[in-house]
C-alpha cells in the first residue's frame, strides 16, 4: 500500500461546485503539504500543516481551504471551483523542516 | 530573480549518454538539496538528498553541490530509456521546500 494516498485520482467538476480532495498517510509524519502542478509553472505550495493545530498558507492559497482532521489526514477544498484551478494536485508529508517530502500520486482535477 | 532556476528542457539524449541536469539558486541560506524524479501521472520520488558541498554518488546517479557558486547538479551515467522523466531540484532551510520547475529528459534507445 502507498504511504501517501490521495483520493480521488481523477475528478471532473463544473464551475462553481465545491469539491474536496483527500489525503491520508501511514508514514507517521507530522508535516503535511498540498501542492498544485501546472505545465511550465512547476510545483506551487497551496497550504501546509506542521501538526493538527497548525495550518499555514502557501504561495497560492486564494480559492482554497484545508482541514487537518488528524495527524494522518489532510484535506484540500475548493469552495467554488473555477477553470483555472484545473491542475494536478499533490499531497506530501515530511518528518521535519529539512527532511525530504514524500508525495502521493496526485489528483488530476478538471474544472469545466 | 527567482529563488531557484532550472532549465525546463526538453533534453533528449541517446541511450548510454552521460546526462547533466543543473539548478542555480539565489538564497545562500539553503542548506539541504534534493533531486526528485517524476514519471508521467506519478508523484515526484526522491532520488538524492545532500547537505554539504561536494559529491554524493548512488549507483548511476551523482549529485553535486557547489554552495560558493549556488549551483547544484545531477549527473546520470549510462542513461537508460527508463530514466526518461522530469527531474526536479529542491532545496530548503527550515521552511517548506522550494522547487525548480523541472527538466524533462528523454533517453532514446
């Protein structure tokens, strides 16, 4: 089983809909992250969490919200999806601030 | 100037070639340096993780860090078609990682 699991793997939704992307991990890491990846723009940080009570905005948090339900679960919500949120979304975990990230296999989101 | 610069390629080489991938950075506070490999429709996976200046070797892969020049490299020896992927550099010091945009590599059999 994957250490970092993202669901769903693919999602197509319409403009204005609220959707949630889910991430769970079995690595026992406290730190969790959400990134989006777009062609030519690379990986951009949306939100990150150092523990259940700690949530921080990344460089592109507008239009997104997150929930850290437990050490192992970190969800990303799009309150009202728009077409330019069409992207590949990755969840990741790390053991500490200088540790490598461990990524899930991503959710491909299409907003029509 | 962006914190991390990486040539996006694409880079196309014949099988067996030596590949050199590079990143430059502007923040001298970065202390830890990483290379990730990402296959299509997959998440990035860690290839190399280094702390100090110098070389680190793992099989066909060598990571090189030159802190004085703010320059890191990944060398792939005897490249294989299975090495075809996007390679991302990343670096950090007590913050979330900062990534380069990735270089797309194709190794042609």
